[in-house]
C-alpha cells in the first residue's frame, strides 16, 4: 500500500478471476465429470485452507472472546421440528415456469433481472454511462444486451422511476404481487421471450426419510438455529442457569434453491456459522456495548428503503441505538462485532453496509433485523443476517413439546402483589346449589379483577345474582362465599428469553473476499494476485529453493524453524523458474516468499519477497525468519520489515 | 500415574458414565424434547471442544505432517455417482422383521446378540466367570439375562464351539446364510420371542431430490471418498502432475442404519476423516516406511479368523510387510500412523488391535484391508478402516464418464517394444474379398501374438486359410497382405493409480476414548474423572477465584497471560465451593486448575492442582503460569512440575 503498486490498472474481470480460482482449485463445480449440478461446489486445497482460516478466526473472534457455548448438532431433522418452527409452511420461494419450455425460474430474480436490464438499456439509449460499479458495469451490461438481442431502448421517465421503486422494495413483495408485476410490466423469460406462469410456492428444504420403515419423514436443516433452541435447557444448565449467554455453531446447512446460477453466492449446500444469544427480554443492554459504541457504520435503514431509495447513512452504533434506528444494545453490539470480523479477514469496509429489513421482509415475530451486505460484481449480497427473533422459537417449541424452555430467576426481593380472592363455604354453598355447585364456582372464578370487585360490592349489600352460559341464574349471599383481598409473594421470576441471532454464510463471505482482494499486475493482465491478509491466506510463507537438489537440508531447517513458531509454510521445489513459482503463489494469495540460493549455502543469507510489491529483502536466515514471523503475526508491516533487513537488488546472489 | 491413585477401585459402569456425559452435555440425544430419533446425537460444549481438538490433532498429524491436499466437498450427491461406485446396488445391510410386530432388526446384530447371550448364560450355568472384559462383563450379562427372563441354560459343548465359530466369522456371512443361521439355531426376536422374516437388503443411503423438478434424485454421501476420486484430475494438477500424493477431508456423512441402538458407536450421521493416498500400482513402497518399521502392533490376521479364532499376534510392521501379512509398505505406513494418532490422543494401546478383513468381508476389488478396532464396553469396535482399494474407483468413474482419471508419466527412457503387424494390400485384398474384406481384416487383427506368428509362417509358405465365426473360409496369400515385425517407442507411461484409504469415524474414536479415560474416585463412586490428555481436553486450565468479587483483576491478568501463550483457560467464578468447582471440572476432564485466593492478593502466589492426583503445588503467579504452560504443551510431566514448585499443604493460604 505504501509502495506505488497500481492495483486498479485493469478493470475487474469476473470471468478471468473465476478461471484463475477454478484453475488453482480454490473451488470447482461439484460432480463436474458427471456434468455438474447447479448450486453445488467443492473446495480444493487453497479454498479449504482459506475457509478453515476464516472459520478459525470466527471461532476466536466470537466464541473464544465472548465465551460462547459451542455446539455440533445433527443435520437430519425429523419433520415435526420444522412443522413447529414454521419452515414446513413458510420456508419457500416463489417460482414461475416458462409456459412453453417448463423452465423453472425464481420469480423475484426474474423481475429483478429483467427490470435491471431495461434500466441499463435505457441508460445506454440516453447516452449515459451505466451508474453501476465501474469495475463491473460494462461487462454485465454487455451480457445483458447480448441477451436482449436488440438495440438500447429508452424508457419513459415515469417507467424509470417506477422500476427503481420496484427494485428498491423487491424483497417486500408477496408471490401474487410478483405475478402482478410480471403481467403489468410484461416480464417474460429473457431466454425465450415466453410468458411465465403465476408464482407458486416451492419449499426449499431437502426432504428424506429416516430409518427403514418409511414412516419418519425428515428434512435436512436449512439453518443450524433450531438445534440451539431444542437444546436450550441443557445449555442453560451448563451456563449455571443464568442468562445472557450465547451458543454458537459452525456447520453445514442445505437449501434446495430453485434455479441457482450465481456461483458461490447462491448454493444448495453451504457452511454457516450461527450464534444464538439468549437474553432477558426486559434487559437487552450489553455489558460490552461501551467498548463499541463509537464505531461508525454504514447503515441503510428501513425508512429510506420504504421511500424507494438506497442512500446510506454513516452513524456510530451508539447514535443508532440512542435514536432507535437499531432496536437495542445487544443487536448493536453484534452488528459492530460482525463489522470488525469482516474487515479483519480482508473485506473492504467501503463495500460493506448494513441494511435493515423492511416490515414485510422480516419474519412476523422479529423485532428488528439487519443484514451485513457486501458489494461484489453481482451487486450487494447479504452475507450475514443479524436478527432479534424475540421469544418466538422457544415459545413455539415449548408450546408443542411441553418442555420448559424458560429461565427461572430467583428474585433478589420477592415481588408482592395483592389480589381479590373468592372463597366458598363448601357446606352452605354445596347444600344450596347441589350438582350446580361446580358451575357456580366456575363462573365466580372466571370473573376478572374488575368484575370480582363489583361482585364483592354487591355481595356486601346482601346478595348478588350470577348467570350460567346456559342462562340459569344463581343467587349468592355472604353465607355462600366471601371475597377478600389477599397478599401474594413471588420469589422466582420465570421468563422465555429473547434471541438475538447473527448468522453467517461462510461461502458468500469467502467469495466476496476473493473479489475484493483480486487484481492483475499492471504489466500483464494475466498475472493475477490475491492480496489476502496473512491471517487468512492458505499458505503464509512459500519456501523456494533455487534447484531441488542441493538445498534439501536448508529447506528442512527453515521449514522446521517456521513450524516451531506456528507458521505454516509450503515448499515449492518443482523444476519451474523461481519467477513462475512466485507467480503461481501470487494467484494462491501467499503473502511472503523466501528464496534459498547459493548465497544461502556460502553466506547463510536468505531473501524475503512481499507478494503485492514484489520487493525483496535480504538478511541472514535467522534474521529473515524473525522478520517473516513478525509479519505473519501482524506485529510489523512491510515498511517496518524494510528497516530491519537490506533491500535485495539481485547483486548479492551467487547464481 | 506415578502417584498411588487407584483408578480401578470401582468396576466400569457404563450407565454411570453415560449419565455423567449427558449431564455435563458432552453429548445428548438429538431432538430429545421431540422424543428423539435413534442414531442421532448432538454434541454440547465439552463434546464439541473435545471433537474439535481431536480433529485439530488429526489435521496436524496427517495433513500437515504428510503434506496432504485438503478438500471440503458436497454431501448431497446426484444418484449416477453412487450408481457407478456400486453403492446403489450394494451399500446395504440385511434386515429382518418380527413376523408379528413388524419391528425391524439388523440380521447380523440379531444373530450376534442372541448367540452371545446364550454363551453368557451357558457360562453362568457352568459356574464359570464370564470371560468378557472385567470392567464390563457383569453388567452386560445381567442385562442380557434380564432380557432372557429365565435361568441360565447350559449348552452342549459342540453348540458352544459352533456358536464361537459363527461369531468369529460373523462378518463373513451373506444374507441368505444369516437367514439359515436363524432357522438352524432358532434365533427369534429377543424382545418378543417371535420368529423373524427372511433377511432382505436395505440400502443405507438417505435419498432425496435435487431442485424443483423432481427429476434429479440425490443421495447423502455415506462416505467422503467419492468426491476425492471425482476431483482426481484437479488434485493431480495441483500436485504438479505427480504421484504419490494424498488428499484428505474431514466432514459429515450419513448412513440410514436399520435399528441403531449403540449410542455414539452406531449413528446415522457422523463426522469422518478420510485420506485417499494415490500411488503407482507398480510401486507401493513408502519413503517414510523406514521411520516406522520397528513399531510393534497387535494384529489379528485373516487366517486366524478363518480358523474361527481371535488370537492376536504382536509383530513389528516391518516384519508384517516382509512376511506378506500386510500387503505393502504404504498400507503398513498408514497402519502405524493410525496407531500413533490414536495413542497420542489417549486411546489405551492395550485395548487397540488391527484386524484384517476376511475375503468375503472385503470389497471384491480390494487388495487388503485392516480395521483399527478399539475395545470398549460393547466389545471390539471398528473405529478406523485402512484399505488398499486398488484402482477400482478411478477405473469405474473413468469408464462411466470418459474423464481421463489417469497419471501420465514421462518415461526417463522410452520403452521400446517389437510387435508383429499385419498390413493389407487394399487393392488386391479388396478385389479378392469384396464386401467380406472388413471381416477378413477383423479376423487377422484379432489374432494374438502367438497365432499371428503361426499365420506369418504359413503365409511365408505360400498361403493360409482363415475362418469367420460363421464358418466361412478365406484363403490368403502374400499378395493380399504382409506380416512384419515393427518397433514401437513409448515415451509416456499412462496408468490408473491405486488408492490406499485410511478412513476414521471420529465419533466412535471419541466415545471409546471417553470410556478409556473414565474412572471414579476411590472414596466416592459418584465422583467421576475423565483423565483426558491435555492435548485433547476441552479446557486445559480452570481458573478458580476464591470469591467472585475481589479477584477480578487477577483473573483477567492470569487469563490474558495464558491466552498469550496459546493456552485455553476457563474461569469458574460461580458461588459454589472450590471443591465442587474442581469436582465439576474433573468430570469435564480439565487437567489443571489454578486457584486465586487471599494469598494471591497479599503474597502474589497461586496454587496449581493436578486433576488425577488432586495434588496441589504453590508458587508465584508467573512461576505457576510457566509450569502449567509446560505441562499443557507436554514439555514436562507432573513429577517434574513438583520439582519446580512447592507442595501446597493448605497452610500457605490466607483465607
């Protein structure tokens, strides 16, 4: 960054990036030799390592630092669990079919794609540059135009405004509304020009059957959350019966997407990381909120979107909570922690915003919900959701199963309440009413406080008459019963905790990160670089011996020393030139390289190369190991490293 | 161990252990509040941490130390993949049904359970002590007898021998043979006494459907292996086009077990760790075999089992490979690495054996297969499989898809071969044979080397006659064709690598480990201890402040210092007595505890407690941090720690 390295010499080229990522086996379409399956991907060695490093940092940042209780639970879930949670009825997307070919499309994606294409065409017709992200706009526009296969079409000004309003509120539409939009705006399948059917719901859970009987239907979980709720009592006990506490889980989930086409951004099987923070509904303050309240964030609130706009606001989380933009401290605390995590692993903070859910978009029970959206070549993508789910989940599972999913809290002082209570004289009342006594008693006990007071007053006057639901009347006198004010003491408070849920899509974060750190060398667009921070880079240090014969003992020595310091180094002793070996590792995102050459043998020196600048320094082997250890651990940066070692100009080498 | 701690004062009690493990939420039945589902379990905080530590050590021991290529692939798999691999046809168990209740039972487990119960009953009748593991035998026998609900029955000597022979070879039986055993030995459902149906196959894969069309059937993978094979070409490229190399993956797999009842030992969803080591079929030597050849192992070979016995042999792996007991060096290398890993994480080596698969038990294509079996309260359980799968997998996927799943190796020197080749004179032969020319040509080209030489000799004599499959004769002369010896040069060798596959069931290992490290304090059977090695213990150090008010800054200080040294410590500042807090942590397997008391404030001291001996040492806070760091990292043991700190006798404390 200090060095004059031009990382924006070439426009972002998604196709080139994906070719490089698949070529280096960061990931690849799963079952490729069988023709592949949309929405299923495999991670190869560098992708697996990158993912493992992101997860390790997630565990440290969230679980360890906030003492969360980790879980590892079952994916295969019996159907009743998702019937209770509402997933069987409502975890669905709206799909439409091409009326002629039967091709299945997701309704909201269809509307979005077609309207965006029309707006892009309109802009071109008006001679304007596309207003989308500079790196990306051209290509996308080009592709869209190819698809439309006709010249740019200018829209009426009112149509432009209308389309922009629809797009800003897209997530707010129901299925029938999406169908209405298709008819009103003549939206057809862009691949065929055919009309599409009315939207119908498609449940996104993969279904299966547990055991050999065929009588126990199951679903693959679409999120890990339910298992936290089901285990609530055990977690509470583990936490010495007190809230707040959080459980956390990193694991695989499944969503049977209708027509996934967006690479790693929309997949049918994915690794997610979820936190369920259980909190007293009457106290959503967070004891560490004070540590984060001055952190400034980019917010896109509900109101702005409701007005059809997408303007963001910069605001500290303290201000946002004070003003009621963010519902409570705990939600605010997690929004900041999410922000800090994403920036730490290398997400560009300028391409990160928090978008509040609109009312219709949010689950009916939720209090507030914010998505961390990361900008990438397809637009802004939700990568983390952070919702206050209130007491919904625990309440429904408790109602269904009878398990006491509540907190019992000993009150520091008992709560004293007074209440009017009716007490019958069983002898006299029994004699008077006979088999109707139970009915009479029931009627009196069902009176609310106000009516019971009225009843008491009438009784004090001598007698009063009550009526059964069937219309039968009963006259009561103070002989039959008394009504008196009594004092009650409550020593234990029982409540259902609320849940704040930060939920991370690891694959989406990983892919956006790769877009953010990718660039090409100014002199050669084919020489790609991934400027991954050392924290998450698959390999921290590459060891490059000049030839693969004479340096074996030095390679082993350096390798062992680095490992003792906990630094993961890889050796590339292939027969390719050092330049090609470094170029390969620039594509793999390896931040540092050390070269062992003849000078290493004769003078005990080693050179150190930095990936982004390609600058090289030289020092004794032990000096270089010290410096690279500090670099990888983030104790120093490259300019500081340059003060500790000499610049290598190629002269010191003995070839 | 050095101290006189009596860990065997109480007989092993499985029920007591499970109650403790579930109580402390190592694990619990999944969906418990919905009544649970057999074979599905959730891990709670200590179980998750234990599992994560086992996996971290696995990654280090196998992936890092042997430079394996890690993968993270898709669980949901389109059906054609498992049709090719043979799983659709053959990945099944034999099930029988109770003829009256319809209860489903696994046939081999039924036979095993009933015969073992009869043998146990027989032993009791003969007044013999049960010959099973001392920790376990009594209880198991008791339960079985309760089930049988009748007095011990003595068997004829021949029946005892016959039952023992059947049990030793149980895995060798086909479904019809199991049905025959049920009839011959009158084996019925032990819960009802009813007869069972003929065994039928039940496929163990969970089935589902991918996407909204319903036309793309999928299965949840029952192992991770296939995705390694499907990605072989990308892995090979990543490894610079050379073998041997290994890919590795840790991930979830699914098997729809028929009637799982054995806790964590037989589950429907599990985490496994698999290695696929790709090797030249003509060279299965391993360059690191020399490092392990003197390691002695306990082996139960195929021949011994074939004779109906289960006697083990102690042998070095060098001897085993030399004698051909183990098929090759690479297989032998991995068997030792498996052994070393299991012992490192705390498995008792005396309760660990390697059992060779019998011929019928092994997949037809496999060359050799050894299971690491760990003894536990249910007997000997396969926890790791280690198979030489030959070229089967890559061959079938290549045949099905046409993808070149082969290695192309430039030969250092071209292989020169000579071969007789027939060459027709198209003009003369075409004229002579007309529309039969193609047939004639085919017949000659199909001749093998020997017959072609004979043919050439006859031709040299003037003419020879060949016969078509239909019996038509053709007379050939040197005018029609010549046969000449030609020289061929081959510069590239192409071959399908063989695969050596070590495959680990992490949950089974975890459960056996818990049985091996569990014991009760001599003075109180209810005070359980898990002597987990620090390497895998969920928490390494427990910090216990005397009260939870005055010591906050010290707790934070000690906690931070330990974290900087990479040591994961937990604080227990609950209001319980120090004794109860330590007792809880003995159950959680926390190896060390440090206590902060008033002397910590006044004199800067801290005490250090060792879990197994409950001995306590005292020193300055920094001294104790140094010692506990060395203990956790395995640099010193407890006797050495005792030389560096003073024994704490309770007097130094200021309460």
